[in-house]
C-alpha cells in the first residue's frame, strides 16, 4: 500500500499544502514531525520544513536542541523535494563528517522502504542520491574545497555552529539565481559562535529564524509521573502533551549524562555558557555600557594608529585605532579585513580608498612581532612600528580582558559597530579544551585555541599588550 501511495504522490499529486506535506512525509518516509510547539515562544519543528518545501522562505535558520531531529527532518525534506520536484538540486553540508554521514544514513533508510527504490536512478551513494526525474541530492563535509563548487537550487549548512569562517564564506557563494534557498540548521553550543552572529543579523539579512527545544520534539507522556519523573524540576508537567517523536526515556537519558549548563544550552536551547571563552565579559551588542558602541567613532583631532595581524590565505586584519586623550580609553573605529593581499597592497588599499577610509594616516603601527614583511612594508610607507615585545598569547588574553572590563567594571576598550569581523572574532575567541574532569565538566587551558577566525582577536591583543602601561 505504501509504495503505491508514494509513487502516486511523487508522480501525479505532490503535496499542495502543509497538511498534505505532513501526511506525505508520514506515509512515504515513515517519520512524523510535531505541528505544534510545546513551548509558547518556540516554533513547531515541522513548520520550517513546510516553509522551505513550498518556497515561502529563501533563507532560513533553524536553532534546535541536540538530538532533536534536525538532520532527520532535513533528510526527509530532501526526499520530498527530490521526489516531487524534477531536476531540483540540493547540496547538504554537515558540520562534521559524522554529521554528513548521518544525513545520508537517513536518506538510505527512507530509500530502503518497500517500493521507493524504483523511483531512484541507482542506489544512494555515500555522497549523492539521484532520482529518475533528474533531481539530485549531494552530501558533503563542510570544507572549503567541497563548498567551492556547484550551484544548487538549495544549499544547507547543518550543525553550522561548528563551521569554520572560510568555509562559510565559500558556502555563501554557491547558488544558481534569485530563487536559491539557503538553510542553516544547528544547535547553538557556543556563546558567540557562528549561529549567534547569524541570528543577531537575521533581520538585516532576510533570514527567517525558527527555534525549538527538546520539549517541542518530545513524545506525549501517556501518564505524567509528576515528581517521580527525572525531568520534573524543569518540566513541572507543562510538556506532558508534547506532540513530538522522541520518547521521554530518551530525553531523560540525554539529560542525566549532561552537566546542568550543557543541558540548559543544548537541550532547552537557553543562552549558552561563557565557559571556555577567552573574554566572557566582552559585550558585543551595540548599546549603552557595551564594548561595542558608536562612542568609538573616529575623532579627526586625535592621532590614528594601526594594529595589524598578518596573513595571506586567510584574511589579514588591520584595526584603525585612536586613544582618547582625556580618558586613556582605546577606540577601535574601523577595520580592514581581507585575504590574498600582500602587505604593501593592504596599505595601498586603505590609503587609496578615501571614500571607505576617510581618515588621517597612522602615526605608528603595532604589527605581530613575527611579521617581518609587514613591518618592512609599513616602515617603507613611512609608518613607524612598535611590535609587542615578549608577547605570549595566554598573557595577551589576560591583558586584553582588563581593557575589556577592569576590576571596577569599567570598559576601556570601545569598538565601533562597523568593525563586524573583529567583533565576531573576539566573541569567538576561546581557550583550548582539555579532557573533562571526573565530574564530566569541561576543562580549559590558559592558552587560546588557534582557529581560522582569530585574526581580529589577535590584533586586539597586540594593541592591548603594547598599551598596557600607557605606551
């Protein structure tokens, strides 16, 4: 019975509304998804799937709890689109290889249902599934190489919070035209990671954000155990009638193996912990009393200096700074953030573009002590250099923290909101993670982790180091 209904739905009458799509998914794939959220301020897990399938939203971000079925739902959505939309192309990128393989595993499980293989063009492969109607699903690990090619109708970034910044930039370049759909799905596990920045700028970028947690995907409890339930402290019976697919026992099993903060972050989708962040007191939201404020605007009567972090393959970062002569506060008022430019070319880029950089030339620069080529280019341009002598990254983090917010609660490092790359880099700067302790709580070293988006944070640390004694 299922194969006949499936073939009819795929070939003759594809779903025309949300109810038909929900029914189609249940009959054809064998999975069902909650159409109502259990939490009053969340979205139904099925809603984003319907809005993407029917083309209502070109850009979508889905923030769901760990193990809530985001990848499973994605595989089902891929199947629905591939089976009912001839010649459509979909590219799914997993944040890790395991995540990518998990999506393909769901696709293969659906393909193995009786009769469904007959509409495929061969068996599903590790990296692609083809339908006889010309539709194609390709599945990749999120790497720069994988994201460099292809022009799919829909591209999806799964577990996006784990991605590297350069991969994200390559991913953005994929697409075939105005009708291209872009999907981001992830648990938000980092305080100021990629998912945080994506949601912060969602309105500006036209991204529709959907949120749901483990309560929204939990199956209904036939009988509420009340205080005998291990989750009673957090549930209090409010979620006994949830419409999801995950049994209570599975939710309990996850919760009991997590520390409370991780549980709140990854299951209940609450604000992530700042543990492990280099600068947990850094406030990236433009507002009064924040490190990010328009009060850092360029002042034409104050001298300018540059802070520099050198790179070629990844973006080199130049921060344009001033020091308030009245308070001694450091003002970072603009940035240069660009890859594949030689040191001399970067200086020419800033000097030559007076529309983008209508500022006085720097009186000096603070480059990385190891950047000999950059230091030479600066000096040839008539810019004296003062490198951070005896600099250590672990100590640089501590010195910078005192500028971000000192013991009195004063924020002496002010950054203009236009410095978006540096703000993101500082918010993502984190310590190296060590093996968890016997209680399962994550532990971190004093040394910051090297990562592809640390150029802005390193540049700020160089400046903070040189200026630590008012130099």
